[in-house]
């Protein structure tokens, strides 16, 4: 449900999407990572399932080093169309700051080497199972993020998960993917957006 998303926002000032409905789509499930210079810089890691984007805030961003566990805090579901959003959320609004689409593409559960890029129903079923059990292994086909990753819920916690790169041919302990800091949609960086401040921004 995206009620939490609506409740947190005032849709007059924010340029973010007001969701009319929960969307449906076809083909492989999508993922998006939005770099968000809010009160603290973080990366919003979002996975499509059931017509919404399940979302985690990853303060340090994804790492290609399989030895690095990145804290990923589950936040409210976002509407599917949010995956296209980039721009500046005005000062004083929820999540105020710049947002770019840092990466996006498709994903599939990949446990036991089985993929469901071509079977949306089965893919969603597996994702839901993983969300309940607290272990979700997925293969990602993005521009920056590729290969197998896992999300593991921490013990005695609802919201705290870890995002970890699996050891596969894409794993690269010394690669700092965060250096690739431009939007995959517009080519803009957070700094670029920063220099085009909206007129309503008095902060
Ligand atoms: Mn965010």
C-alpha cells in the first residue's frame, strides 16, 4: 500500500508524483536506485513488487565488495511511477533535497540459480516470500549494478536489512561504483541540480 507515501507528503509544494492508482505493468520487474541528497545523503534502493516499489534507504550506497555489508533501512512503499522521478523537493517538504535516478533496470529473484525475468507472477511470488522470510537474493540488470545481490533482514528487527554483493563475476572489492555519480536518465549529478534551485526555495 502507498497510503504512507501519501500521508507523508503535501502535494502542492512537492514536485513528486501524486499517485492516482497503484500501477500495473508487464515484463520483468524493475528496480531503481535514487540518489537523494536529503538531510543526509543516501541511496534509495527500490524493487517493484505488487504494483509498488518496496524501498530501502542505504546511507552508504551499494558496494561491489562482497565483504561489505551495507545497512538498508526499509522505508514506506513508493508508487511504481516514482521510479522516473528526479528533481528538487523544496525546503520544508518531506525529504527536501535533490533526487536523481542513479541506476535502474530489471531484476529477478535468483535463488538456486533460477531466474524469473520472463515470469512476472513467479518472480513476485518469490520476492514476497523473501520479504517475509528476511532473505531475498536477486539478480540485477542495471547500468551500474549488475549480477547477484542479497538483502538480509537483521535479527530482531523489522526495518533493518543488509545489502550485500554476492561473490560472482561482477564482484569487485576495489571498485567504487559511487564514483559514477550521474543520473542514468539525464546525465545530471546532484551538484548539477543543486545549481538550479527552484524559485520557491528560500532555505
Ligand atoms: Mn530518500
